[in-house]
C-alpha cells in the first residue's frame, strides 16, 4: 500500500509503500517494518512516520515477530549480494 514518502533513517532511501504482514490495509502506530534497501528495523510512530527501532524494542519483541524481521533482513541482504 502507498504511504507518504519519507526517507529510511538508516540509509536515506526514499520509501513510499509498505506491505502489511498481518493483512491490515494500512500501517498503524507501532507497526513494524524493514527497509527494503538496507534492512534497518523500523517502526511507525503516532504520526505514521518511520523511525529506527531501539535495541531494547527489538529485544522486547515476541520471538515470532523478531524472527520474521530477521528473516526479512536476511532475504534483503541475500538479494543485494547477488
């Protein structure tokens, strides 16, 4: 789904879309994301701006959510390496 254009705080790539992992139509505050370019772990804030996740936030994720994000980052890295 299209989102307002903003830069990844990790690599400055312009981002203007997000794919929901939970079948919701649009991102909501607190939803997680991974930059398709650099693999940074991101979270939508209360204004639906993205920011880098803090280490403590990543550590506090449920195992399934953290593993899903790690697999997404790994896939991005593999895609960039080939």
